[in-house]
C-alpha cells in the first residue's frame, strides 16, 4: 500500500462522495494508485461510526491486474482478526470502483512518534518501546499462524514491517498496518519477478538477496525496529540503496553495547538474536521473541501497559488531541479531518524516523580530496585529541536525552524542555489537527540542569540511565 507520491488530500476541497452506505467526510490522502477518505457509516436510529475508505483511483479502475491485487489484499486482510492488527471490515463497489473499509485509528505511526521525541530531545521510554515491540510480535505471529478455510497454512509474510506501518493510538493500542505487499501461499495475484517489496532499510538479508522468504524475515525486521526504538538512531544506512543492501547481507548488525554501554544485557541478547543473518539462528517464531520480551519486562519491573502507553501518547501529542476533541465536540468533522494523514497510504519509500529519505547524501567533496590531505588531517586530529586529553584528564560522556517521567496519578505531568540541542525546525506530520500549529507541548516547569549519568555496571543499570545520544552524524532530524 505504500506510495512514494503520497500527498495530503487537503490541498483542495473535494465534493462529498457516497460509497453506498458510507458517506465521505473528506479525502485525506492520495497516492500513486489509490486514495483515502475519512467517512461516516450511518445506520438506523442515529447509528454513526467513523471509518477509513481506500478506493482505486479512476485511471486504474480498468486495470484488471491491479484490481485483482487490490481485491486480493482486501480478502487477505479481512481474515486477520487480532487486537494488534488494523482491521479491514468490508469491501464494496461504488460507481464501478472497488473500495476497502478499514477501522479508523486516531494516533500516529511509530515514525512520527520517534520524530516527535527527537524534537523534544527525549528518548522513547524503554517500557513503551518494549510494549510496542510486544504488540508487533503478537500481531505478526497471529498473521504467520493464519490458515485458510481449507485448513491449510497461508504461510503469510508481511514483508514491509517498518516504523511507518506500526501505528500507536492515543489510547495506547499498537496496530500493525498494510498487508498490501504481503506474501501468502494462496494469494490470487502473487507478486511476480524478483523485484524487492518493502523498505530497503528494514529488509532481512534473504529479502535483500531475493531468496525465498518465510516468517523469519519479518522477525529480522521487528528486531531492526526494536533496535532503533531503544537507541534512537538508525541501524542500516548508506550512500545508496546498493550500499544498504550490501551491508544488510554481508555484515552483522552492531551490538547496542557499541552505542550505549549501559544497554540492558538481556535486551541486547533478544535484539541480537532477532538480527542474526543466518535465519536458522534467529528466533523461529515471533511468539518466542514476545515471551522473551515479556520476561525481560518482568525482570526489570517495566510497566508494560496500554493505559501507560496511551497516557504517554496523549502527553506528547497533547495539542493534537485537544484540537481534535474540540473540533469533534463542535460537530466540525470536516475541519478536524483536514490534518489527518492516513496511516495506510501516506507511506514514503523509506520510513526511517531518523532521515528524510532512505539514502544518505553522497560526500561529493570528500571524493575530490587527495589522499595526502587525509593524512595531514589525521595527524592534526591526533594532536588535537592528545591536547584535549591532557586538558580534560579523561573523556566525558555526553548527557543522555531525558526520558519524560509521567506520574500515573497526574495526567498533566510536566514535560522537560530541550537541554542538548535546539529542536529541529521542521514540522512533524501528525494524525490530528492542531489549533496553533505543530509545536511541541509547552513545559510547565522551569528548566533543570541534568548532569551526566554516573558510571554503573551493566547488570545494575536502571532504565532511566539508558541514554539515546543526539548524534547529528547518524540522526538527521525531520
């Protein structure tokens, strides 16, 4: 379902469209081959319900191959009934065009959540990162275990697990989205050829190589997302897509200890087992990975709770939630829908929250520098390092990004202001309108100086001491 040309449908006001019993409120996104509407399902005695409709664009409605794939996607998604999977509830035809009916989710995807945390100079709290990963494991395992009406396994593989296809509602629900490029044994229209399906930076080695894949490919992708959520930086990057593919296939993923010496050892073992290039050494099911994550959470006494995650989401996106509630209370759904971006269609070629695109810019200037100059720079850098070492005496670690401490009894806990670097100027795309723009929530307390954490042994590091470093070299703010 992802589209590189996705645009918000709010660029112009569209006439109201009827999809049989569904009444459109506003078109909220348009992509390469489909468009998304926020709609209202009406019934007798005043029954109303918000839904999301996905319809094939008119210019592709006559393409039989695309129509078959669209219908196959709907049939496949409609068989998946799990609280951690976005539901497809209906399929219909209006004016000769097919459309899918999906549940309306009010929240943001993980990519936008991590971008907002970066703007606030926060790391995503460890308990919430683990809670999101557990939800991903549960939903995908259900899909992997799915059987057809004939009792035969579908052998379903999502193939596009990435931060943008994991949605977190403001109530704390974790939903896996977009089975549009999923592989299944009984798909009517299976993808042909060796073309890659999914996002390069979140593919498994076998997927990058074009080899046959199974559920263990999704396990590798889940481990990538977990690695990035807990370290707040990108795992696989490169100058070109080829370099990214080559790195995934030929090099082992770096241990989290390289980035953060205080990373929990038990969690490091879970992440690295999921990132084994040899799929035989990986987790064989996501249920195994989920059980290990739950055991880790119990051992560390982490609060894995939908209520706690929802409270955190509403605190981080307080302005968006308040603006939406006011618009709905005033009966102005069309105005409220102006800033909605469909999580299904508004996908970009790469969904990393740490870069604007999937390919790092090529260092053109460095290619023109002669080797002799590099030697001189290296010597100068070494002398400078020695001088700094003599002055300082010992190296000091940078202060960690603060983690918001939200007191459960108080829903309006204060949010600490940025303390390391100025917040990136670009706006964050969110799934609810704002009354005053896309500004970060205001702090209700005076800024506090946070000193660098004391060194502790790895086995006794608490979750509040796990830093996510602000590293402009590896994190490109949105």
